[in-house]
C-alpha cells in the first residue's frame, strides 16, 4: 500500500485451499498476505473494468472479429511473454 494512504481492514473467510495458496504465493513473492491480497484484488478489479469496457464497445460496434482477436493476442504476447513455467505447463 502506498505510504501515507490510510489502510482499511477487512475481516475475511476463505476456503482452506485458498488460504494455503495465498500464504504460499505471498511467501514466494516475499510479500505480506495483506499486500498480496491487495495486489490480487487490484488486478481482478482492473480485469473486470477491462471486460466491461470490451462489452460496452462490442454493444456499440459489434463483436470483435477473428483477425482483431488474433492481433490483440499477438500484442499481449509481445508485451507479456509467457514464463518458462507457464510454457512447460502447456505441454
């Protein structure tokens, strides 16, 4: 969280497998659980905003075509190449 920005507390309950996964993920990134959850929530909110923007655009202009989707995929892969671990899992 940014310094000087007041933090707000949440009390949450999660399934055991989610808890264990969060703890492992936070440890792996050397982050506190709160910081990891904040980052994950922020990412999820951005994704939701992006999906809403796409839906709004498609409602006005029609669905994206295959060529447009392929171009978008190429652009995303150029900016965010898959990690070695992700490539290995796909095999």
